[in-house]
């Protein structure tokens, strides 16, 4: 199963060093956040379903299904002819990627004692860190060399190897026999559908607001419809679903809710930072895709170090409350450091790298300890569903956080460009605004004086996003105060 975790992690970071090249090739740089959010939209919607599906159809069957869909999605990404096809393929890959991470976590919880669960998660996070460490430089090298498509195509044969490994080597109890149609009727497709539509409309509204206007009719209608479908999703889960994938007893449990919200805000902050630091280094500092990948490489190990530290601490002491709070404070410190060295103070590459490492260490440890906290408080009967719902909140935080952060950056970038370039002799403000948001390569074609103002405008937009992640980190720290300590049995 570690090979699957490696692939999902690689697929996550390979985007950070390739999306600028992809956007520039398709001349849609302003829409590149959809490469990530399209993946996370489907991942968010289907992750909680895997908990219930695995109870119905069996853990191993669901894991093999997830691998197969992930491989098909990666293949379609490599063959995409335009941005629309690529985003659709990423959404397909997300259906599989969400299942891989969720099912691995559920299966580990089935076979491990709770006190050792954190340590096992640390081992899994080593595979995750290796995948992340491989993805960023691999994507950069591919983008600058043979082409970004190979960053996706190379994942297909490795996924086939993972399918063979799990198919032949993973031995689990067989699920109970029963009629397939009856089993299918137990799946909460209505809830999943409402969630997908709500999230898509939210992301579309945020994207259009940041790129067009917040007063645009389509922006307003999309956001309103998103809220309506979200209310309908809650109604389905609470009243009509036969077996809801997010049952009321799980979602409204005070301690579980605190863990879920910590996952929501911390993941939103972290994915937004990672995505926009890559853009900052390329747009403001002139790094190539390969340079970005190599620069971010050392930061990956902050997360795995934090996760291992959490596992060792919980295994030794059987406690997690104070540790969780301290780690989320550390994450906040890291995000503040990143925000300072990218705009408030003089730029420092060493300070930026250190800030990301501190941030990753904090969230790596905090996510591990909150997982153990929610499993301890959910009890064995609800363990699979509670774990799956935790992945829903993690992914939801990543999707919404990245979408809001990107909309904020694009909105301020547009305003700053218009403010700085209006009145400049011989400058077509609308044309430059459109072109620099489509391709980073266009920045290098501008006259030095205009280029400097464009770069400064990019920095303005990205600074706003970095401070937005600080706000999310503060919320994480405050909510972690409400997690309830429960002694972990040996």
C-alpha cells in the first residue's frame, strides 16, 4: 500500500512545478488553479464515500478500484489536448487518489492497536514524503526537458505495479456475501451528488470573482446556488439518506468536529502556501520550473519529521492534546515567516525554506495527532466512517483554501496592474493585464520598467494570499483548544 501513497503524494507536488508551464502552453495561466482544484473537487466528494463503500463491498476491492481509476486519470492527463481535457482528467484521477489515501488509512486502523496507530502513520508519511520529494523536481525536470505530459504518463506503469502488489500481497477478510444491487442501494449517491455540485459551483464562483468581477451576475448566481446545494446536502445527510456517508452522530460530535475543523483550516493553509510559493518564485524571483522543484525539495521532509515525532510521542506517552496544540502553533509561526520574507522584509530564500519546513513539521505532526484523536473518540464501530469524514474535511479545506487564495491573488493582481500601469506612455493596460495572467513567459518580453511594475503587482497579489494562510493558521490553533484528551490503550 505504501507504493500507492507514494504515487498520490508525487501526483500532488508534480503539479506545483509544472502548472506554470502547462498554463503558459495553453495560454490560460489564470485558470491553472483548476488543475489542482479539479483534482481536489472529485477527491473531496468521493473520499467520504469510500468509508461506507468499504463497509459494503470490502476494503481490498475498494482500494483496487481506486488504483484503477487513478491510473486511467493519469493516462488521460498525459494525453490531454487542451486545458478543459486536462482539468477533466485531473478530476478523474482525484476519484482514485482520494480512495487510495482513505482506504490505506482505514485498513491500517483495522489492523493496528490505537497507541501504535500514530507510529504506523509516521511510516506511511515517509512514503508520502518521498513521493512529494520526487514529484516537485521530477515535474520541473520534465517541464523543462521532454515535456510536462511525461510527469503524468510515467505514473501509469507504477500504478499498475501497485495494483499487482495489493492484488497479490494484501490479505484481508472477505466482505459478507450479498446481492450486488442491494449493496449498491445502500450507497449515499444523492449526498455525494449534492456535495459535488455545491463544491463545483463554489469554486466556479470564486474563480470568476477573482478573474472577472465579484459583482458579475454569474459569480453571484454560482455562489448562491452553491449555498443552496450545500443546504440540500446537509438535509440529505440528516434526514433522507438510508446510510449517510457523513452521519450526524459523527459530524456534530464536539471532539470529532474540533479535529475535523483543524484538518479543514490547516490543510487549506498548507496547500495554498505550497501552490503560491511556487508561483512567487517563478513570477517574482524568476526561477525556472526545475529551480522551483529543487528549491522546495528540502521542505518536504519537514512534514514527515513532524509525523514521525507525533507517532513516537503518542506511542510513548499515550497523550496528544498539548502536543497537537503546540504543533499547530508551530505551523502558524512557519506561515508568518513565509509572509514576512516574501514582502514585508527583504527577501530571503533561506528564510523562505525554513518557514516552509517549520510549517510542514507543524502540520505533519498536527494532522497525525488529530487523526488519532478522532479515532480514539469515535470508537471501533464508527472508525472507518470517522476516518473517511476526516479526509472529507482535509480535502474540503484544500479545495476551498486554494480557490479562495487564488481568487484573492488574481483579484489584487488585476487591481495592482491597473493602478501601476495606468498613465504609462505607450502601454496598453488591458492587453498587458490579460497577457501576464495567461503566461509567465510574456513577462520577460516587456520593457524593464513595465516588467518591474508587473512583478511588483504579482508580489502584491501573492502577499495577500500568504497573509490569508496566516489567518487560517490562527483559526486552527484556536479550534485545537477544543480537542478532548482520551488516554490511548496499549
